[in-house]
C-alpha cells in the first residue's frame, strides 16, 4: 500500500477519562500536518420518546447557530479562515460534530467546537425549524431515501429504532426552545461525551486543553434508551407514488455491534451486494439490465441491527428482480460459494479498510464511534486476522439466519400496490397474504 509508510500511528490509541466522566481518545500520527477532531455524544433518535421524535437531529442543527462566545457567522468565518471543514451528523444512537484543520489551528478549533457543543444559545430556533421542515420535504420527495425509513418501520415496528432519525414534522413544528435546552442539558454531559482526535496531535496537550474548556459537560445523563425486548414478525409497508420505478427494500433483523459474527456479516454483504463484483449487482444489473441501483447494506446497534437489500426497477422487471434476489440468498445460505468469491470479498474488505486509514477523519471516526458506543477498539492487524479467519460455513450460517426470505420484511414505493404485493409473493407468500 503506497502511503502506509507515510501515515503511521506513533502508538496505540490513548484514552483518558476526565473527572466528570467525559473521555478523550487520540491517535497521534506521523506524516500528516492535519488534525481531525470530533465531539461525540451518546444520544440519537432511538433515545427520544415519541413526543420528542427528532429533537436530537434538530439540536445538531442548532449547534451551528451560535454559542455563548461565537455567533453563527463567527463560527463559519473562523473555520473558513482555518481552511478547515466543519460538519455534524445524527444517527440512531450517536450525535457528532467534527472538523479537520491544520495542526497549528488545533487549539482554536477545539475552543470553538467545544463552545458550540456545550454552550449553544439556541438562537434562531424558528428559522432553523423551517430549514429542518424543508429537509422533511426533501426526503419525502426522494423515494430512494424514503423507502429505507419504511423498511426500518417494517422491521422494528413501534420501537424507536423504527422511526426516521429526522423524527416527526409535527414535533419539529411545535417543539419549544425551552424543551430543546432541557434535552440538551440532559444528554450532552458526563460519560455521554467523547472527544476523539487523530493526526498531528499530542494526547496530553489535548486532554489539558479540553479539561479547561469543557466544564459544561459535567453532570448526570438523563438519556433513557429503550431496549429492544423482542423481535417483531416480518411486516409489509407500501407507499403509493407516481414514480417511474418501484423502490424496494427487503430487510430483516441484523446483529449487535459487538457480535463476533460481524466479520462474517461484513463479508456476506460484500458477496451479496456490497461491490461491483457482488452477486446482485452482477445478476440484476450487469447480466439482465433490470436495475441501475441494487445493493445490500447493514446497520449495527447496541442490542440489535438491521440488514437489507435495495433495488430500484421498472414495473415489468419487479417480480423477476425479487425472484433473482431470493435465488441468490438461498444459494449462499446453502453454502454454494463460487470459486474465489470469499477470497475476493476478504481482499475487498481488507483493501477498503487500509485505504480508509489514509484519512485522519476516518481514523478519528473509528475511535470516537467505538468509544461512545462502548465497543472494543480492535487493532487493525487483529481486524485483518479476524476477517481472514472467516470460513465458508460461517458465511452460509449468517446468510441462512439473517436473509432467510420468510424472515424478511418488505417495503416499497411505487405506482401500484397490486404489482408490488404480487412481487413480494415471490419472496414470501405468507407476507404477501398478510399484506
């Protein structure tokens, strides 16, 4: 790998826990002049009661609207002047605000980032409310995205994992600044907080700087995460839209992020639909020309997960697309791997991981996400070893458990439900009958 000798970790990641419970993790690197910083918070959409669905994502937006010492314009100008990038993301279990700046700008970047995250003024709530409502409209106009929200609801039912991260438009339209401040004060505190850094950084200096400015992060978390006590039976969702294609997701329960089978599941994803040489891409797009976009995916949470397959196709191809998908799922579950298929998937995963390590931002994300979700930080060499150790029998086993057609839920968006329901019958006759 070119570059592997250029960007080198000085030593293993370093972790310090501060008196208030917040943690600092860093990976000093040689051969770079940048630092990636991320403030991770252990809260996301699954932690919200239904009456506050979407407040985590809304708060993430409002962090950019001004803090005690920097207004919104000053924040934007400061990071522009550093030549840095500033962004944020909310998921079902985490929120992160992150940046990447030249190393000499570390102190200033951390100062501004911490003030944004821990001392927001919640200014311009009403104007940002309109921005988020426009985001709802944007998702609603994009069936390729919207169908994934339907799929999560089909898999998880009424559990918070089944709700969109963006939440409810009704909640966002009515939530008060006071309610937002209260939620922020109960979530952005104590052991919920992780500062992660990777690049040209000294750990002791980072801890010292953060200790002096993060005082507002002390306190007890009021986040109450709803456990997934039982798996919902496969279900069916359909939304009628005047689209040229049917947008379809077959989805099921996956594995938790600490499950030892996660390496086998990642390889199964590469084999099924995670690459250009994968079965579904080759069989549906390349050989038959029935879809432009077809792929598999997976998400892992603290106590559960989700797997799925997406395809967008015209009405005439819909039933055959799903029939081909089911045939490939059954073939892999039966242990019928093709010559070189598993070895190619392993090389694919290894190569993607090693290439990702060329980025300080990816290294920061790897550390921050692991620590904030209480997941083992596995050394790279050990990850490669675990990937290499996966057997064909393990691939067949997870395929049979996670992708058994009769255990999958179906979500679709398109012009006619009768055609969609008939196609779903090729996957699971029982599910089509219940629909």
